C-alpha cells in the first residue's frame, strides 16, 4: 500500500449539505469519501483535470478556471 496523506481544508456548510444530498450519504465523512472515490476513478473527472491550465506556481484551482472561462467567452 502507498503512503497516506492527511489533508485538511475548509468547506462551507452549504456545500457540504449539497454534497450529502447529491451522494445520498448521511454523514460528512461518507459524502466526502464518495466524492474523492468518484474523482479518482471517474474518467470524466480525469478529462476535466487534464484541461486545467498550469501556471508557473502550479495548477489553477477549478473555480478560477471556470471564472476565467466565463470572462473570456464574453
């Protein structure tokens, strides 16, 4: 088994509630686990990740890419 990495982040409560509804899970832990599993194994998620632009300091967050795409299309 590979190395494990413990990660922490802040997620707004409303986004957590939406995630729980979308995954059909009752706890935050189950909903996040389902979302991470989907991100790792879904071929469509992999295509989205490949389309994210890389900056000099690393990868641009997905929400910034969406914002920049909306302004570029106007």
